[in-house]
C-alpha cells in the first residue's frame, strides 16, 4: 500500500513537475509573444496618431482663409470635415481626442460639440502638455486603481493643437489572456503529449501573428499613397511607391532619394529636409522627380521620424499630384478662354448698343457743334464792327470752348464705352460710375422725352470693378426701362436710378413705371435668347447678368406694387488691403 502510495506520489509529483514546466514554458512563450505584439501595437498607435495629425494639418493649410480667420473657427470647420481612419488593430476602438488651446482655455472637439475647460486642467494632464509642446510618443498608465491605458499622442505646436488616442490595455491584452488560459488548461489535460500540446497551443497564436502581419503588410503595399522607409537609404517601400518611380520594389531598395530629383528644380532637394526630420521635426514639401522612363512627377511628400525594431527610421509618404496640377492648369486655361469670350461678347454688345443709339449720339454731338458754329458766326460779326467789344468777344470764345469740351466729353464717353480690352479691375467711387452711365443713357431719354430721375448716395466705400463693363450693364438696364415706359405710356413716364449702400454691398436699382414683367419673364429674364421685345435677340440681360456674376455680385428683378419693374444690381465692397 505504501509502495503504491509512493508510486502514486512520484507519479503525481512527476505530473506536477511536467504541468509546472509546461505551464512555465507556455507562459514564457506567451509573454514573449505578448511583449513583441505589444511593442508593435505601440508603434502602430504612434504612427496612427502622427498620420492623423499630419492629415489634420494638411487640411488646415488647404483652408482658403486660415491666415485671417479665427483659429478656433477654422479648427471646428476642419474637424467637421475630418474623416478619422479606422484604428488598424482587431477589436480595438480607442478614444481619439482633438484638443485646441486658445489663451487660457482648452477646447475638446468632439462630434458637433466643443467642450471647454480651463488651462488648469492642462497642467494636470502631462500627455496633453507634451503634445502641445510638439512631443510625440506612447505612454502606459497604470496606477493600480483605474483601468490601465495606453495613450499615443502627437501635436501641432504652431497651431496649438494636441491629438491623443487612448486605448485600454485590457483590450490589447485580452486575446493573449484568453490564449494563456487555454494553454494552461491544455497543459493540465495533455501533459503526456507536451510537445504536441505546445505546438497546438502555440500554433494559433503564431497564425494570428502571421495573419496580422499579412494584414498590415497588405495595407502597407496597397495604400493609395507611396510609402518609403529610409535609413537614410530606402530600406522598404510599397507597390505604389515603386510605381511612382517606374521601378520594381527590389530595384528601389538601397537607392538614395536625391538620385530621383530633377536637377535645377524650383523645389528644395529631399536632403534639405532629411536632417530636420531626423531631429524629430515632421516635414511636408513638394518634390519634382524623374522616373526610370524619364517622365516627371510632382509629389507631395510627408516625412517624419519613427522608431522601428529599436532603430530610428524615416517614414515617407508620397502623393503624386501630377494629374491634379495638369487639371488645374487646364482649368486655368479654360477659365481664361471663358473670360476672353465673355469680354469679346460684351464688346460686341457695346458696339451693338452704340449702333442702336447712333441717331441719338449724332444729335448729342451735333448740338455743341451747332452752338460752336453759331458763336463763331457771332464772333465774325463782332470783328467786323468798327469798335471791338472785348467782353462780347471773350464771352463768345468762352462759349465756343465750353461747347467744344462738351462735344469732347461725349466723344470720350463713347470711346471708353466701346474700348476693346480685357477685364480691368480698378477702385471706383460707385456714384461716379452710375453718373457716367446716366449721362450716356440720357441720349435715349431725350429721344423718348422721358425723364431720368436720380437719387445717388455719395461717399460710399469704393468698389473694385471694370468700370466699362458695369456701365454697359447699367446703360442696358436704363435703355430697357426707357423702351418699356415709351411702349406703355403716352405721358407721365419716368425712369428712376437709385444708388445706396447696405451691409451686403453697393445697391443700384433702376426702376420704371411701365407694364412690369410676367411671372414667366421674372423666372427667365436672365436666360440667353429670352426676350419680350419683338425684334430683340435676348442676349443683353444675359450678358449683363454674367458680367455682374464675374464681379462677385448679384442681379435680380422684381415688380413694384404700384406698377413697373425694378432691376437691382448688388456689387461687393473692395477688400481692404492688408
């Protein structure tokens, strides 16, 4: 009985030893794997936050008014457009915070709300403080009372923005804890086949690691941007980077970045940025490269320092913007062609207007010429008198000079009006442009014997416009109003020209007491080739509308309650120079 007990004890002891050894071996293996994957997760979290920070900064720089607009407003707008990438770790979500420091307040951008806290909180959270000072990295927080956490942080100190990603350590450890429990249970049950047991327990973990490695490698190789890893030569790259340089991945390894640079380019060479990136300063720059086939590519480059396998490396992201630049150039050419076409069409319309006003213009010029003839004849008679009347002669000559200036002013207005030139934006007083337009419009007013009543506010802030084009719009509206009144009324007709200022801009209204416009006309009056005239072409108002829009203004029409129509032009004030 004792012998049996002794054997039993020995067997039990052996089993205990085998179980203990197996468990220790399994725990040691799992701990080693855990340490390796935990390190890799820290690198992934750090890279993720850094990438989000660079993307956020890039979106900030693309904002049109970021240099003059309130910084917090710009941050909120960018945050609302910001599309946070999914955290590339299975079953891990984390909390991603964007913190903006303004004066003595902290602003947490979360969803559509902004949580504000005093700067005193900043001193309590050293992670946020470090991020705002430009530091980046990963810290593990475990005080023994609260849930342990990993915080990856980065910042944009020049913007006063911090980015913090908080992930529960338990989430990262959970797969390994479950695996450890299964391993221990398997060791107890399958002690007799320890080697096979070890293989079966280790194999799922190794497979998981291989799958994760394959997953991350697939994401790396199939990213839309080119990705390089420098040391400082190229030690790794993805397929997109190889495609940009027109080489295979193996041909690209070991090459120096400067070897791809186009010589004598406007941009700085990569070597100018590598040293700063090696000192921990994230770099963003444009780079012109030539691929193996001789084609040039313009690239946006983001470069930053990372630690991989306990060695410092430079992670470089390449975005090929060649097609975008080409499209932007084509767009500029197309926009210029549209502007030139609009200017040419406007010039043709002005010439057509002058043709329609020819009889009235001839009358306008003939009046001062007739007066000059009359005063010249009177002067001739005065000279034939025995005694020369100097006062009458001086008056006659003054009148001749006055009428000559009057004729010259008419010619000047006509010459300026039909001048064929591109858009010439200058600062003008609104009342001067309107007064000149009314003076030319008076040709038709006298023809129809219809008064043009003006109410022009003076001292309005200047507008930056092409005066000839705006005069073309106003003359067209004045002539249309005169024609509408002449066709509708035998007497009591009147055209009103009003100028005043509002917050939205300079307002010019040209109204009449004619028949007004139908509902259809109100909806379509600015459409090309729509007209209410029997002999009209329907392009005058369309051209006028496009001219006003080109000046960043608006144009509308409405009927008055007492009868007649009002066309309103709103032009923006000139921007104050910095």
